């Protein structure tokens, strides 16, 4: 290891494979270069060809698995875990999140493994009884039993927020599944560090023996063709961009199920009544700043477009501009663990903003990509570069009615912030039908209240409109003859 390149091991089901003579160097983002054993030479360490080897995890009671994961969570405190500290330093360099925000993310890792939360998560989405044994049907259907069976999975994780790594490892244990995690280049170490912490805790536990972690470049046809085979993989969960999902689809055959957690776009909607008082505008502005600003607008749930019930006459647009200015001012009130100014500008986005600023008949532009800003469309349509909005820059779009927003909603629309609350009942079902996956409130008047109200969900809540854990298992039906079932019941007595 040199002062510039970090050695990262491959994790292979309880084994730690350090880079040696076969080491490959990778160019990480932000200059965070690293070295790893050549994954091409470790295909058989990374995949589980013999599915019967899942029997040890299949036979482990869920109570024991939850006990292990809860103990793992206690060891994921950043201040006490040298492996996570190394991961944190690399993610800070490669991931793009400011130090206070990233620290807040890492500080949340232990909570993801709390016993009550995990128990509720697995029982709500699958059912502990269905993972621990065959559950017979009621009454006349007692001869039919159903069980949830763990599978062999490939997880292509995203690196914009490191909680994805922890979520993936927790879900693997809670579904009694064997997983291979392909780490992202902007966070190549978090999943690795958590897996090594688990090895130190319980090297021979079945959960530990069914976690593999490695990095290889996206688009590596050799790796993907060797890993993605029905003899080695049952399920794939792919986070990230459309290009990576399209690449993976080349290898899909019957017998391999893909759960694509594609990029999502989120927005907010402001009702006409917001402009009836300064207090309402202030509250809405704080809500918008929070939903646009948390994690510095790197998450799918961040607001990037704000649809406002407003006319396009000069007086109406001035009211929207006033709201935009209040939002930008509110960025300065966000606590550092949620959002911070950017150290360097987003040159691509600033070029787009500068270009349309010249078209002042159609757009109004304020702010920048360092402290935040907004673009007001002076007509009923979003900017062409809406998918590039970042650095706490949003696009305000006036609409005659919020019903007009339905045409921009589909399966890629994740989180919608609404204000005031009085409009929720009117639009809830229509937007649900249009594809929206989560509606949250902009009300509260305090950034942490708004953030908590938009993120505090019951264990087992849907993710991007689906239940990934339920899709991660195989549901098997055992149908016995009625007389055989009766005989079994008599024998049991």
C-alpha cells in the first residue's frame, strides 16, 4: 500500500482476501484510488454455485439472526470502529457529501440494526413464521403450507448515500439469503467495512458465511457474464443509473428476477392558498429548503421541481419569486448534518443557468450552485435540464391547477412534498394513480421537524412503490393430500 492507494480486500463468505500479486488498481472518484485482488480470479469465491450450501442459513432461527444483527449494529458506531473510520475517510473523498452530512449518515447506521426495527421489518414484509417454517393455511386449506425461502442474490449498490450498504446487509440476513454486493466506485468500502465487522464478531455464523463483497468496473462483460447465471444467481437488485440497468438486462434469462431501483425524481407542490400570508410562505419556504437541501440534494427523495398554483402574469410571478428567495434564505438555517454550502461550483449546471438567464422573457434565475438558487419558468413547463438540477437549485413551474402536474408523474416520481396540508385529501388518490410513491408534508416550520416527518416511516414500509424484501425470497407452496394432513395431525397429537 502506498500513501496514495488504499488496499481493499475482497470479502468472500467469512474470508478476507487481501490484494497480492494479482492486485488491480482502480481509479476512484475524487482521487480516492484503491487496490483490490483481481475479481476475475475470484469468481468462485464470490458466487454460490451449490445452492444446498444455503441450508445452514435456512435452518437458523430468525431470532438468532436478529440477535446477531442487533449486536452488529452496536459495533457500527463510527467513533469506536476503525474499519468504519477508514470507510468514512474514503467516502468523504469519493462520495461528494460534506463532512457533517456524511457523519450524520454514518451515525445513523446502528439504528438500522435495532432489534425492534428489524423484527417489525421482517414480520411486516414477509412474516417470521414463514421464514422459520412451513405455515399451513386456515381451515379447509390446512393441507397447503407456504414458506419463504432465501435466495442467491447480486446487489449492485449505489454510493450516493452509504446507508444503502447497511440496508443491503441487513436485508440479506433478514431474508436468509446469500448475497454478493458489487460496491460502487464512490463508496467502495462501507459494505466491506460492515462485512469485516461482522466477521470479527461472528466468523462462523451462517449470516457471515453468506456475504461476499467486491468491486469491479461497471460494464465489465466478463464479470457480469460469469456472475449472472441461473446456476449462481436467483435475484438481482440494481440501484443506480439506467445505463447500468440496461447493461445488466443483457444477461437476464428466465430464472433470474431483477428488481430495478432506478433513478427517481422528486418534487413539491404549492397550493394557491400559500400566498395568502407571509407566515404560510415562510413555512412553505422552510419545507422546500429542507426537502431540496437535505444530503445536499444527492438523494432521489430531494425536491428538484416545485409546481406552484399560480398565474403567469407579472404580479403572480413576483409572488413565486418571493417564495424562491425565502427558500434560498432558509438554506442558511439548515443544520450542517442536513445540508451545507458547496465548496466548488457545479460548472455544468451553472452554464445551463447562465444560458437561460439570457432568455428573461421566459425564465428568471437567481442564486448559484454554491449556496443555492432557483430558476422560475414564466410559462407552464419545466426546464429541459430538470434532471441535472443539483447543488440546492430548484425549478419553480407555475400551473393553473395542480391537476396539470399529473402529466409529469409516472413510475419515476418518488417523493412529493405538499403545502398546505388542506390540499392533500383532494389530490392524494389521483397522484397515487399517476405513479407517485410517497407524499410528505412541507409543513412544520422547522427543518428537523420537516425532515423527520418525511423520513420517519414504520418498519416494513414500501420502498420506491414496491416491497424489495418480499421480492427477495422465493415463495414455495407445499400441497399435501387431505388424508395425509389428517394423519400428520393425529400423529402430532
